[in-house]
C-alpha cells in the first residue's frame, strides 16, 4: 500500500493473531478503516469481532500482529485511549444515578473542569436525544435509550474514533432508525466510526465500507458497492411486467450480457446477474427503454450466509 493511502488510515490492523488455549480467535486478521469511514465490521457469532475491538481498545493484548490507530502503535495505551471511544457489547449502567450524573461522572473521570463539563453534558444529551430523560434514573431507560446513553458516554472525551460493538442489537425498527440517524450525525461531525454486527443487512445502508470476518480471518474488505458487486451473483431479482410485455422482457433479459440465469416462475421473471456486471438499479431502466412496463421489481435481501458462500467460493475449493 502506498504512503498516500497510509496517511488516510484511522485504523490499520495487520496479521493480528489471538489464541485462547487451542482456539485461534484471530488468525492473521487484516483491516483498514479510513478517516471518515462508517465501517461495518460483520461476522457471525464467534467470528472474533469483540476480540478485535477489545484489542483495539487496549483492554486485551494480541499474541502477534500490529495495530495502529491514527498512526500510533497500540503499545502506546494512554495515547490510544484518548483517541477512541469504545462501547462494549454489554455494558453495565450504574444504578441510582440520573443520566446527567452518569455523564458528569465520566466527564470528571476525564478531568474535564466542572463549568465546561456542564455545557458538554448538556450538549451530548441533546445530541443523543436524551435531554428529556436528563433527570431520570439510568436503570429506567429503555434498551434503545440505553444504547444512546452508551454512545453519549463514549463521546465525553471527544474521541476521533468510535468503536461500537453491536449497538443495534435488541433495538426495534424505530430505535434502529434513530441510531442510524445519530451515527450519520456523528460522522458529519468528523468522527470515524467502526461498528460491528452479525447481521449483514443491519449495517449495509449506513456503512460506506465493510469488512467481513469468519473464524478470525478477513473474508472481504471493501466499499459497500464492491461488496454488492461481489455478491450480486447470489442475489435473486424478481420482476413482474404487465402480462402483455412478459415474453418480450424475458427475451430481452435472456439476451442481455449482464444476466446469468433468467427463469419464469408462476408468471414472475426471476434472474441472477453475473458478478461484476451488477448495476441492478439499471435493469428497470433497461426494460422501460425497450418498451416493457414493470409492475414490480424486487431484489432479494442477501443474508450473511449467502454472502459468505459467495465470498469464500474458490477460496475453499
Ligand atoms: N476470554 C476468552 N476466553 C476464551 N475464549 C474466548 C474469550 N473471548 C473470546 N473467546 C472465543 O473467541 C472466539 C471469538 O469470540 P468473539 O467474542 O470475539 O466473537 P464475536 O465475533 O464478537 O461473536 P458475537 O457475534 O457472538 O459477539 C469465540 O470462539 C469465543 O468463544
Ligand atoms: Mg461480540
């Protein structure tokens, strides 16, 4: 990798290894998060996401391999800790404290002077939409509010990098949208965000970059568009045209260079695309331009399992 790219990296992990007795939890893991990224770190249960995050947060030591955050080696623990805000997957909230007291407490732990702290805590409460719960007890919060408080807490020392372990887990759709909005806002404020999930689709519409790991190894890393492109062959697209245009559409799609398989099932056209030919959004335009009216166009959600199948194909063979 050239120097130019290097200087844009907020997180650079190379050949990271971590064993627990006989288990290789991380097996030469590599990962690069660029400044300004909202990076989705995706893998099934036990893949090594939390282990990676704990090493990044300097609360666990790797066996070997290098971790650099903002060009600082992970051995410089104190410097690293001031750069990052780490929200663990499970975090205890302290009982018998109001939200205000809770955040004020963390502010004090970072030696932020009282006057400045007051402004800061109020700002962060507003940012995370928790002002209305300022004087409520932390244990009285709903799951979604607790997750937002968790994020509020890691913002106190104004870190450049947020490391959020499964922040969307257990949230209802509405709370998930609110979380997404908050992450977008933080990104606009200049934060780099590294966020994990075991559900591919949960992060796919917010992240600009994605890393997929399995058994401690990186299976894929790239932009979201690259990921879409790589897994496109697995994605089944179904199209209903108006009945009179069906045969024409079928013939057009069968002859098109970008389609892999084209079938007609119960009156619905279902197709897959060739890898690297995947601008599925262009298909409706293609059909319409050739005079076919579309009644329904739907691209199937890609599950993590299917993505793995597609991404590890060849590697396993
Ligand atoms: N402290 C530990 N001692 C022993 N084994 C561990 C320890 N921490 C993690 N492991 C093992 O390492 C592997 C990776 O675990 P890790 O928690 O990093 O996975 P994860 O990707 O975060 O999974 P999940 O989606 O379930 O949170 C698992 O097999 C786990 O059992
Ligand atoms: Mg985990």
